[in-house]
């Protein structure tokens, strides 16, 4: 099962919406696609929208943490939005919710990203 | 006494089979009437266990994964076994954020997630022989939900 990634460029911001099951099998493709888009658009602000993620495990956490580190290194910013209850639980369990900025809905996330990008 | 209901399967240690394994176990467990949350937890632990065998047990080598699933009362017992490299220090791998392969962008949370989502969790491993994980999860469905069977 492949994870579908939709990307949308909004000014200097890139919004990537993920759909599908984010496990180890999907991880390489997600990593490759996101990294290619980040490099091609030279964006410094990435919004990861997880509304379509129906399953995730620690491999998914690894990919998200990897993209977060990549954005920080640019230096840039990455925020996450629209987590399902079970995905949110994994973030809490791993402590990643304390490192990354997570927002309930996309509009709040966009506003927050605009603020930090100033 | 009711006979024990069990299920076993053997499949190649390929990442394509991660989704297959968790969906197969979820379908088998459905007869215990788990909640959506319990089902998600079971799928997640199967995914973690199978992924570990693929990445760490066999690495880039070919091998088989053996999965056994048994219903014991209101619990599900899962055994995931590989004949891979084994784990040298079992206590070390259980530590949160520990990963033996940082180059792969692993979160190091696999064992922590498995431990939090089940009621019993054991690791048996012999270096160069393989690893066996045993997980037991009780399904806490309220009795009233099962009273109307036909």
C-alpha cells in the first residue's frame, strides 16, 4: 500500500498532505518524495498534514522526525496538523509532541508557521 | 472445555508483508470483539514486531518470519519469530529511543510502543540463531457487548 502525498505551494510555504498507512514499507517513498519537494521548492516552511494517515507505527515517527531535523538544519520550520487520535498517542508516547509544534487544524498551523517565518 | 483457537503463518521477511501481517492478525482477533482502539494497538504491535525482524533480524538478507496467534480466554497471544542475527543485549533494545541503526532514521520507539500496548511482553533471543517475541493482550470488551450472539 502506497502513501499518497499531495503537495501545495503557498508562497514560501509547502503543505504536504499524507494519505495511507505510514509504516516501514511506505517510509522510503515518503522520505524520498518529501525531500525531493523540499529541495526543488527550496521551501523553509513545511506543513505536514496527516489527516489521511489511517495507520502509523514507529517507522512513521522516524520519517517525521527525520524531516523535522532536516527542516531545522536548513534552517527552516516544520509544523504538523490533523493527527488522528491513535497517531497523536504515538507522538505523546515518544515525547515528539514536546519537540514539534502540533496543531489541531490546518488554518491554525498555517497562521503559526507564518508567525515563525517572519 | 472449548478447544483453543489458533492461527499460524509463515511469510517472507519483506516490507510488503508488514501490512499483510497486521491485517491478517486483526481479522483473526475480530472474533473477540475488540474496540477500534484495541484493534489499532494490535495492528501496531504486529507491525513493530514484523518490521524489527525484517530490518534488524534479517537486515538485507532473505528469510522467513513465523507468526503464531492464539486466543486464550479473553486474551490474544502473539508470537513473532525470526531466524536472523539475534539480539546481543535484550535490556539495551528495550530502552526508549535506542536504535542499533541510526543511519536508517529509526525513531527507536518500537519496543516502547509494543510494551505499552500489550499486557505481557517477553523477548527470547540467541545471537546468530534468531529472536522470538511473545506478546499477550487482554481484550477488555464489556461483557454486555457479547450477550446477544446468535
